[in-house]
């Protein structure tokens, strides 16, 4: 008790223990109810919950600690704002938090502690420029450079072992291969990886696919026209692109096993043979035990297959537990057909970490669905969506529906929004069709409705103007750079 008092982590009211009121103790009346005191109390409670959880795991859901962490960050922001007497410095703090923790700043702005409006629903960079212009701070505030941070935080590993620092259709240049170089740290800081990061810093985006990257198409990042090179010329530049810490986000796309064979993805049902499965399982085990994996905070499965269909992905989900990876978050990408109560129970160890589920559906009617999602059954899908919807009310995860826009289904886009809202989806994403080698050039030309040369493209654009698609839950890939009919303030869900 006395140790807690000296550490400023506990409060005993003055009228109960006046002898403990001391300027160096947590009961100092000048210290009580201050932001610093509340921060220490939150830290104490968080530590107690963490310590007690091993004895009574069912009584301490993960979201309790998550909420405490949120409160702790908000108190830290309050302390930072409070310490700044100068308006310019207060806005510097606001801009910094916009780039690092915009959600915390939003909550702080709506709380009683905030006396000024530090936040607007605009994009962080747009808001920063707005307040700088409004308050004449352009000479006093230095804005963080606006560049894509994916190559500094994110990796994708494909079935062939290629490693990318973004979705391979957005940035199709691999930085290495896990079968050619088993040391992942060397791949993470390969010459190619460093060159890609440098093109982000100098804003040339030379390796990016400007036709498919939605952020370049929306104008979030505007490439400069001059080529500043892809080699670091000084020590400061090298330190920015050679990263001592591993990636924060990992997309596990190396298990392509899937129960369906949709034309937009593959022509045949895909499975891994025993040799390839064993090889991937060995790599996966080494990855889980590597120091670099300890830096991972988000795991994305799987992007190339279904996590419930493949042995490798299923093994990974069964290996994850809260004691070993307490801060991990998982995004599941599935077609929903195998998302049954039985399969959900198979990955019970990782339930605590699943915070986002994406389901690829592509249609609003049985006829179109079973034509495009080859091997699927629309009735089974709807039954599973009912289960997932009930599950969502018990668990804290976000639910996202994905619809690949193509000639056969674009007229169902408004109906798709209405259908998904019945199942309580948080996000409804419409994405452009990509050719993963499953179409001939002529077949793709006929299917890719988003392309301007398609004979039905103008009808497609008229469909996008339907008021149903203006719902705040709806996110639509930009069709072309600067497309007027798409709300640029809507930010697509990150991959």
C-alpha cells in the first residue's frame, strides 16, 4: 500500500487517512484528479487486470485493456495540450496526433476536457493544411511529409515466396523471396526494399501501379515529375530507409488453398501438395519464433485463398494465443462459405485477436452469385452471414463486404448495399476487377467495366450516381484519376 502511495498510483481520501496526505504521495490534494493522477490510476488498473487475467481469463475480456489503453492515450494527449500555453504549439500537438492517433484526438475533442475544436472529419493532411491556413501558422508549423508508409510498415508474402511491401497489384516489385533468402531481415532491408522506400520519401512512386493504387488515383499522394534517384546519398537518408525494426503488418498470402474457383481470381480449385505444405509450415514456424515477428501488430489472412480451407493458414490461427501474442490483431479475408460455427470453434485460440473480417461476395442475387463465385451456394452464404452477424454482436470486430465490379454484376451494386446492411456490415467496398492471369486480353476487356473503353462504361458511371451508394458505409475504388462522381473524402479500407 505504502509503495503504491509513493508511486502515485492509489488514492485514499483525506478524511480517511489524513496522515497520508503528503506532497510526494498520490494523495497530495494538488495532485488529485489531475491528468497525471488519472494516468497513473489507469496504468495501475491496467497492470492489475493484466496480472489477474492469467488466474481468471474468462473474467477479463481483451477489450477491457483495450479501452484502458485508449483512456491512457487520451490522458497523455490532455497532458501534452495542457502543457502548451501558446496557441501555435497547441496546434502543433494537434497535428502530430492527427497523423499518429486521429481517433484519440477525435475523442478528446468531444470530451469535456477539450475547450477548442482540434479535430474535423477531414483527412489528417487536409485538416492540417486547413487549420494552418486558417490560423496563419504556415511559417510556424512544419507538417510531416505526406508520403505512403506501407513500405516502412507492411509486407505481403505470396505462394511463390515473393515478398512485397504493398498489395502486389498496387506495387508489383518484390523485395525478395523467402525460398531464395531464408533470413527475413535481409529481405526486409534488401536493396530493392530500400529503393522503394526512397521513392516514397522523394515522392516519385516509380515502382507503383498508378492505374490500380487507389491512393494515387484519389490524389492522396501526388508523384513529382522529376526523378530524384533510388539510391540514398547520405547517412540521414540511409537511416530512414534501412529499418532496424521489422514490419508492423504482415499479409499471409502464401497459402492459396481455396474451396472456390472464381473467374476473377483463379480458373481451378487450388490446393497445396504435401511437399509445399510442409515447406510452408516449417517457414511459418520459423517466422513465428523469429524476433522480427515480435514487432507484428496486425496479421492479415489470406488474400490469395480462404483461411478456413488451407492447412497452413488454419495452423497459424490455431498457433496464436493471447499469452504468446497479447497485442496482435487479425484481419480475416474469406468467401464466407466455410465460415461455420464448427470452423469458428477450431480457431478459438485466436478469437481474442480477430478485429476485422472481410467477406468477398460480388453479387446481390443467387443467379449472379453462383455464376461468379464458382463452387459456392448462395443459400449457404446467407445462413453463414446470419451466424457472423450474431457473432458480431458478441465480439468486437468490424465486418466488411467486398464486391469486385465487373460487367456481370455492376447493376446489382445498389441492391448489394441494401442486402449487406441487413447483416450489419460496417463497410461495403466496391473494388475494380484485376487480371491475375485468369483472363485473356479480350476476356478482360469485355469484363472490366471500370475501363473507359468498355461499351457499357457510361451506364456503369450512371449506376455509381445512385443515392444508395452515397451511404457512409460504402467505399468505391476510384475508376479513373480524379473521377468526379466518387467522394474523395471517403477513405478506402486499408489492405
